[in-house]
């Protein structure tokens, strides 16, 4: 795994999360189990599958989507 693309993805996702929640809530969201991700932590899904599923989960929570 190349580190630079993962860090770029992480920064992008964190920027989006911080538009919704301030710290420390943003960090808590990234490191807590998430129903939209099947109980996985967003930070883990980001590392394994990329930013797409994490951003979809964020959008679902932001716009009130059901898990």
C-alpha cells in the first residue's frame, strides 16, 4: 500500500467530516463503529476500501439516511 494516496484520502474525508462535526466529534465519528458501514469504523474502511464508502456513510448520516 502506498502511503501518500491514503493520506490524501484521509485528509479529504476528514475535511468533509469536519464540515459536519467539530473536533472531537469528528475524530470520534472516524474511529467509532458505523451502522452505514456494517459496524466497521470509517478509518478502517477508508484504509481498506478507499474514501467512497466512507463519504457515502457520511452523506447518509448528514441527510438522515437509514442504516
